[in-house]
C-alpha cells in the first residue's frame, strides 16, 4: 500500500470515529482548508485547531456518511473517489 493511501485511510477512519489526535497527526501544521460556498462555513480555515473545529462542527456531523470507493495516490497527491 502506498504510504499516502495509508495516511488518508487512517485519517478518514479517525474522522469517522472522532479521533482528533490521529486526525491532527495526519495534517501539516500550516494546513489551509478551503471550504467553498456562501454559508457560515465557507472560506479558509488556517492551522490544525481551526481545521479540527471545522471538521467537528455540530452543524454538519449528525447525518454525515462516508463511502470510499477508491483512493488514488502518488508521492505528492491523493484523490479519494
């Protein structure tokens, strides 16, 4: 398994179980998470604490599900289908 596939698989699993320590360990300290749209969550979230706060927000977690079909990886990018 490519190390980036393993990284993303671990991070997705941590997200679905609410394991913020594992999620944080998988993110770069200088992460910028961009969320498109025009609602209150739209815009950029800078740094691990801001990204974790966004990902764990109550307004979109109650009915969230995640079905990964495939993960494609190179040494610099990952795509989740």
